[in-house]
């Protein structure tokens, strides 16, 4: 497989992930279309997150950390922890999409996340 094929596969995988978010009601169709257009034109995603997957409703439990992602690199965030606040916002009344929108932004945008540790 050539490097070009790997790039095409990556783009298709990213689009498929976004499509699942739309189908699950987590991402709006307009946002999906905008992201796909950007990805196809620029060969990169238009924003960045912190590298974690959370539940879609409060309490927002960490389900997975992306290997090598910012969340995992902190060494303090663990699967099972509960996200309780983003910057100055109490997120308990947020939808999953609102939480995602508050975390994801242009590459390099700072965001402060507060967690309740998983009970031992």
C-alpha cells in the first residue's frame, strides 16, 4: 500500500467515525458536512480534542483514553474518572454534544478539565 492509500484510508476512517456520531445524535448534520469538506480539502481535521471518549450523558465517565493523546499524557486522568467541569462551566446539565463542543477546538486552544476520581 502506498502512502497515498494510507492517507485515503485515514480520511475514510475519520469520515466513518463522524458519520456514527451523526447517526447516534451526537453531532449535527451541518457540523458533519463542514468537517468532511475541511478534511477532504486540507487532509487534516479542523480541530483537536484531548484524546478521550466519554459517556454521552451525565455523569460523563471516561470510557477510553487515546494512546499518546493529551489526556493520557497527563498521567492523572484515568478510565472511569468522571468529568465534572470544563473551564468555568458545571457540565451536569450539558448534553454529550455540548460537552464535546466545549472541549474540542482549534489546535492549541487551552481547555481546563476537572475530574472526580474513580472510586477505588
